[in-house]
C-alpha cells in the first residue's frame, strides 16, 4: 500500500465525507489531487464502501469494478428496464450492506445510468422512495475533461426527450436529493501562477486571445531532443510516430506474450489492461502503465516507496536472460518483470469483532480474472485521452487538424509542469478551445461546499 500524505484541503474534505452522509461530487482542475484523495478515501474510510467506474480501465485503476458489473445491468438504455429482474442475490446483498458508493470518472456516467443506479440501490436496500436507497454516494471527476460516450441514435433520441442533457448532473434523482460539489483548489502540478490562470481559462472557455498569444509564444520552438513525449489527438498519429521511432533503432525486436486464459479475456471484456503482445527494442522510450507493486525500496523511515508509478517515462536498456526488461529512469535502472492486473468482484463475508464479541458482515473483494504482462508501452507518443492523469516535465503537443471534443486542448496543455517544458507543433487557436455549455451551466450553478465548512 502506497503511503499517501494529504494537503490540509484534502484532509478536511476527507473528514467531511467521513462525518456526513451527504452525496458529494469532488472535482477540480488538472493536478489538484483528485486521484490522491480518492485512493486515500478508499484505503482509510471506516465505512463499508464499494468502488466502481464506468469503464474497465478506470475500474482497474482504482481497484474497483465497472458499474455494469457491480449492478448487473444490461447494456443500453435503462430508463424503461425492470431493474429488479437483473439484480442477483449477491448484488442485492452487497448493495444493502454498503454505507458509501464511490464512483470514479463520474463525468463519463450518463443521466440515464445515474438514475438507474439510484433505482437499483433503492430496490436492493428495500427503500425505493429514497434516492440511492439512503446510501451515501461520493463521486470523483472533472466534466471539463471527460464527457459521456455518445450512444446510438435511439439512445440520443431518448436522452433528448427525457433529459436536459446526457450528463450525470442532469439525472432526475438530483431533483429529489441534494448534490454537494467541492472543487479542489490547490494545484500541485504547476507553480507558475500565470500559466495556471491561462489553463483555468481554457478549461472553462473564458480565455482571451492575449492568453493564447502568450501561450503560443512560449511554445513556439523546437524540443531540445527527440525523446520529448508527443501528445496527439488521434491514434493514427501516435501509432505512426511510435512505429517510425522503433524502426530507427538498430536492435532486434523482443516480444513479450501476456499470460491469461480465454476465460480471463472474457472476464476483462473489450479492454485488456495491456497489450497481449508487447514488442520492444533496446533504446525504446517506454511508459509504465501500472504503479510499482513490489515495495522493494524503503524510505528512510522504513515505509515502502514506489520505484515507478503509472506514467513514468524510461528507456529500455537490456533484456536480461532471466526474463523481463531492464529500464533506465532518470539515471536509475530497474529490472521490470510481469505485473498482475486482477479483475475483482465484491462478496459478503463474516468476521469476528473482538470489540463487540459478535460476528459482523464485511465487504471483501474476490479475484475474478487475472492478466499478466510487462507493465510498459511505447511512449514516444501517446494520445491526449490516454495522457489524462499524467504529469510531464516536457511535452510536444500536436493538435493536428484541431481539437474535436470539449476539454481536449485543456487536457493536453495541463499535462506539463511549466511553460519551459511546452513545445507546440502549431499555434493553439480559439477554435481549439471547446467547452460544453451544459458543463458551464452546472459548474456555475451547482451547490458548492464552502471551504469554511470543512476547514
């Protein structure tokens, strides 16, 4: 377990979540520590908690399960579905046991799915008239960065007829229940106040041409070396860059096959956590795609210290005879073996409580499937979408023909620590600053928890 130290703001918000039963949406600009607080909450809450996310990758990242897996929902629209028929006995037991439901990447959850979650919890907990069956719901995400995935024509028509928008915050359940919003304000990624102001203005669409001119002036230069990571808007650009750079290396290709069964593959679904076949060469620039989970290195006080985290950049030095990959990261070398990704499910277990002398029910995670692979991927270039949550000292931003989704430009620019590490392949224009007006409406009008209430 990685040691986490919270800021005063994060600690106060954690305590507010613990001490209340309110439904809370935790948001904030890039680099404000949403993921840090989420991880700390999961590991330190005294409440019985289930953790879920809208996609398999997001669920794996927080050690939870997908929403559809937890609730056993069928895919597609859920507004007219008799959810009671789809809730298994195990699902009902889990949902009736928990005190808190945590949802990560909530901005990708549609209004229809949000309402279905509330209805299903009401059914499972025997409290149909209470939103979420009386359970506390804590949500994490930034709607300025990620949006719900558009459905098919039928789903879009249904949403247009029944909801103000497809966003989770326009679900009908919020007419019956209050939703508190807290926007983390302390940015840890950048220190330049002017750069922070520009990023925030791009995030909410309030930026001026003068701001963009300053940004473009700073980024209008060539990177100092070939290995500055490139963020591109489309997969074709990323794949082309990575293939070209691999081809330039004189060494031979080394292939690593993932270890998993057909049953494991079915359990993970469409999104395996790593490449089934990973191809590398000595000299390749790579990115770690999973936190170090060996805990071999210790801090001075004896606490485990991660040798790398998800997003760390390094270079392949060798392929040891015993297997694995030797990677150099900032002057240090690490022998990297296979990592294990587990898909889990929740179950109810019993344990003896020495304090009360009684047997109590506890929520436990049980492995459902396992996937093993070297936790690396080629990283001369990555998509803007895949870069979310990462921090880079240097980055080349390639907007190609322009941003095509709200938040894309903000996500790209907010990955870099400072303007000194920013390199642009072309100028950022006002056409690249796309913001969903439904998000602006919600973020400006939602009930914000006053800082003085939690500090």
